[in-house]
């Protein structure tokens, strides 16, 4: 089968031929229908060799939709021919967090060497994907696989972050979304679907701000040194109750900190390496800062239901498997405003 692999640190990914995996006990083999492209992939391919945590070659892709092709030995609830969404943050399945469906926060995954597909384990940018356990599958139903693939991360991650702050997103409140690309434009839709809050979108790209406005942001602000002042002007001088930073570099976390009001929430979702200083006098009183990661299995089910109801829709551009190396370069340059999806 064809697969997109990162084979050597510092090199671009390659389309190669590899063996189709055989499912072992309890495992499920999917014929991949669609695989989303994520900035986490770019981050992985940007790590220097001395810091690289995974074994190479690595098949990329942690946002996957596929049709059950074969089942390993043992009893299964799913059947061949069923189309499934893949829950990506695999855990041990036994710890306290996993028992709650929060495998994204598994207590033992790191120690046991359990990795998500595409982020340590072979990923979905291939013709077939081996899933370790069917508990990591959610029936897709009638959703379009190309549009649904990014929901497994670009939908689930902002949903998880937003859900935690819903008690503050009441009538008259404001939420700021910094970075309105793949995750951010989905966050705008989720905020509008789940709460009455006013949404302010912040980005360096006029194209992405236009997308944010099109999907529901009431205000758009160009991301520069003047952005915090503009946000405060739009919030009667107070700042926003909740700020979501989907970039997470030093420039955006600085903006985020200046946009958050007293008793507000600041969620740094992006993996750009920025930090937020927390301490008495460094931020408004009683601001809660968090760094959420992905989401729970039950939350993925909820996200798919929101998509099924028409409350959220990912802006996607689809490409063939052989185009993937070039698409990664375009994605890295910011030329794809929403989400790129690879269709084997």
C-alpha cells in the first residue's frame, strides 16, 4: 500500500510503498477514506534530531476516517464495511482517566510507549490504518468522510477547550479566538452553536479573518501590537471573559494575556512554544490559564453529533495521496485557510 512517511529528520515526507498491516487480537484494520493534515505534523517535522521522540520512518496523519476492512481475532462490536472515525489520543484503557474516556490524559501512556496514530504510531495518511482497539472508533453514520476527518482533532480539540469555559460564556460575554485557521475557524462555529457569547477573531491573515467572519465571528481584528487595545475597545475596556489561543507562540500568548479580563479563562491550545507568566500582578486577578490537549472519547461523539445537526462544518480542501509532500509545504506557508484533507 501507499503511505506518507517522515523518514529522515530534516527531510520532507515521502510517498512510499509499505506492507498492509495484519490486525492482531482485538485490532481493527481500516481502509482509509480521508486523513486530515495538522500543524502538529509540521511541528513533528521541525524537531531537531537530538529532540526527536519517535522512531522513523513514521507514517503521518492523526485525523482519520476509514471503513472497516478486516477484524483481528476476538469478539467485535463493529463489522466489516462500517465507516468509522478514529479517536486519536490512545491510552492504556485501564487507568482512572481512561475509565472516564479521557484517554487524552492517560496516566500511563507515556510510560508504556502508547502513541497516537501519526504521532508515534503509524498514522492515517496511507491506504490502510491499523487501529489498536475498537474503543478508539466512533461510527461516522451519514457524515461526509472528507469533511469529518478534521473533526477528530480540529473539531475535538477546540470543543474540549470551549466546553470547560461554557459557564463563563453567558449573555453579554465575549470570547476571543486567536488564530482562525484549521482549529480556530471551527472554534468560532462551536462558540456560536454552544453559547450566546460575542466572538472576536484575531489573526495575521486577512484571508483567515474573512473565513472567521463568514462562519460567525461578529468582529475581526488583525493580530499585531494594537490587537489587545482593539479587543478592549470592543469590550467596554474590560477584556474578554474567555480567550482561546490556537497559535500559542510568544507573540500570541502576549496578546492573549492582555485580552483577558478579571476572573477570565485563557486557554493556550496552540503548540507554538509560547508561555504565559502567572503570578500576583502579572495578569488581572483570578485569571485561570490552561493548556488543554485534544479531548475525550465522549466529546468526539458530541462533536460528530453537532456536525450531523449542521452546527459545525470544517472548511476543507482535498488532495490525493501522491500530492501530500507538496501540500504540506503549502500548508506550512499558510496558503490553505481551513484544513487540508488527503484522500487515498
